[in-house]
């Protein structure tokens, strides 16, 4: 049995997460659904001075003090796997976890990055060509995005990462799960050349987020006709998305994936399906209140 429907204490485990919008997104939706006992906290490793390698201990300690579910973000999505008692099919496939549900004292890992990106892609870029795609980033989130792209029907997927061995590993695992998708690891320096014959590109690296400014590759490599997706949502309008928008490219901002994965996580930890459209509207309100330009509706 899971937690009682009226009592949920959720935490987000990660580093440098002070500006995360997840607490506001979750608690607003809980209020709308009448879940008065819903609480969402930040467990920031930077604030506590705990290294990412100790995230598995942080997870267990959180459960010991009463957390009923946890979100996991950069850079802990792969580290925490060893701390769990069970993995969902998606988490096992991807090799990374972003949601942990506590059931009868057992920690069960899920991956809603996978389902969230797939839902965001289908909603935000419904008619786009998916034959040849380049993916920058093969970490926990990048691995999930790679599987989602293969599931969406990408025929030729090229994956680059600062750690070439990590890119090669994700390619091998995606190829085993999706034989019809040709996967090729490439060097980060080779992204620009690969984009010349590609339909789209996804940034699933931390580059572009608060604390990691810049772009994952030279934006001069972008060209009209290329669709561009970024899973970074702090800020929503990353340098990559801004450059792509200026060229007239179809874009998918990180807010789309944020809402989709948050909705899936909410359902897992409460057993209640939220309203993604309401969550999407609320995200737009949060960003507007911060004076942040939003592409949520422009990129539909």
C-alpha cells in the first residue's frame, strides 16, 4: 500500500536546485485537487555540503524521517539507483531514476523523464520529421531522452557527450532495445557537422542552465529547417533556444518536458492523475511573475 491520499511529503534531491519550480508546480496542483496534506521540499546537496556520490544515503535518510516520495535531479539520477529496492521497467531500461515512490518501506525507482520527453515531443512538435536526430548529453536525463527519441521513431540517432564512453554506452543500450534505430556515438566537436544532414537536435546536457551558461555546441551550426529541443528550463529561453528561434526553427523548450514529467511523477506518488493543462498554465504564470519570456505556447 502507498501513503494515505491525504498525506504526502515529497522531496527533490539534487545540487543547485534553489530556483526549481517543481515545489510550486506540485503544491499548486495538489491544492487544486484538494490534497491538503501535500508537502514538497527541496533537499539541496549544495546547501548541505553533501557530495552527489552520497545521494543514496540522503535518499534513505529522507525516507527514515517520513518522506513518502522523492524526485531526483542532476547530478544524482544514476547515483541513486544503487539505493533502491526495485526499478520500474522504464528506469531499468534507461539506467537512471528521477522519481522514487515509497511502498511498505521499499524504495521503487521510476523514470518520468522518459515518458515526459516523449509526451512533450508529441505535443510540442507533433508533425516534425524524426528520421535523423542529434542528441547532446548522455547522462541520466540524456539516456531517458535517447530512449524516448527511439520510441518516437527516430531512425538515425547520433549521441554526443563530454564523456565519449558514456555516449557509446547509451548508444549500445538503445540499439539493443530498439533494433530499428541506428545509434552512433559521436564526439562533441562532431555535432556541427552532423547537424548539416539532420532533422533535429536535442540538448539533454546541463549546459545552458543556471550555473552552466553557454550552449552545448556552436549555435552557428544551426540552420533553418532544423527543429531544436532543450530540456533545460532554468532559464526557459536558453541561449540555444534563443538562437534557434532567431533562425525561425521550430523549438521545444524545457518547460514542456518539465510539466509532462511532473504530471507523471504526481500520479505516481499520489495515485491521482493531475491536470497537465492546468499545470502548464500555472508554469506560464510562474514564469511571467518572474519576468521570464515563455515559449510554452509559441512552440506548440
